[in-house]
């Protein structure tokens, strides 16, 4: 997709249409290989908590001129965020029939897997959380377009079907046996560019930190010359 996009400030021009590309979170925005991409909050001038009207005429014009809004990893976008984005588009339209349309008549594309990480909600637990994106009042207006081609496991149809069942939380006993048979025992040759997935952001930063060029040899509370950290926090050893 990036080959067909032309950057124009914070807007991309695609076949004559002005496109805003944003992520539901900062990490979702970072995954987009597009310099102008940012979070949906940043693009539309939204802040946490209660919705506040936009006081910037330039931002209203920026939003009103956009034809398409693309949101990456929408499963992490809370219903309140989608509602705020909808209200911002209505506010930017100011007048005309578009004020009575969802997102003021703009084309909105929500990209991602609904079975991926849910929106962060500290108020509720479980699948009945009313703050998830699919609980938004206008969510039914979106048309689902599933991508059925599995690129990573294209040559292993059995494994691809197994992963799909796991994705929807419906693995069978036979699936678990297949997975157990494919477990790679250590030692394994880990590619240097491999990204380690962990449950906590702190662990992700810890395990994916670039390897230092030399080992830490600081015997005192002085900083390590390799990683510039105190021995208690040094990861060089």
C-alpha cells in the first residue's frame, strides 16, 4: 500500500483522495511505514476523557477536507474513541447534509483483527465490556471484508487452519497434539532480527534491546561504559 501513497504533510494523496492514516494507539501508529502516520487522537485533536469541541479552525479545515480515514488495529480503539472521532468529523463539517451522516460522510476503514488485543478498559472485565469498539452505536454500519489469504503459512494449509482455530479460541485436542509435535527444543538459532513478544511492555523493551558492543565491567556504582547504566540495571552481562 505504501507504494501508492504520496505524503502531503499529515495527509496522504491516493488516487486524488485525501487520506488520513492513523493508529488506534502509539504502537499501532508506529507499525505503519508511513512518515505522516500518528494516533487517531493526535490526528483529530482529541484528548482523553470528555469530548471537547475543537477550537482550531485549521484543524477543522484539515479534517473537513479529508475524504478517507484509515485506522490501524481498530480492536484497541475504544467505543468512546470512535464516537469522539465521529463527533469531530461532524463538527468539522459545520453545515450541510453531511452533518447527519456517520463520520460526516467520510469513508472510514477500520483495519485489524477483531480477535486481537481489545481496547484497554480499567472499568470492566470480560467480553461484555460496553467500551469495546464493536459496542459503538454505529459499528453495525461497517461492512466486514475478511482477508482469507494466509501469506506466512501459505505452504502449510493444515497449520494455517490450526492457527485460525486458535485465533478464534476454538482449538481441538488434535490441534494441541500437532502443536506439541512442532515444538522446537532449545538450543535454537534465534535470528538476530527476531522480535520477542512478551506480556508486559517492560519485558518487550528488555528482551528487544540491541545487544551492547562490549560487556559491562563496572564493579562500583559507576555507569557501565557500554550501556551507560548502573550495574544493578546493566543488561550487558
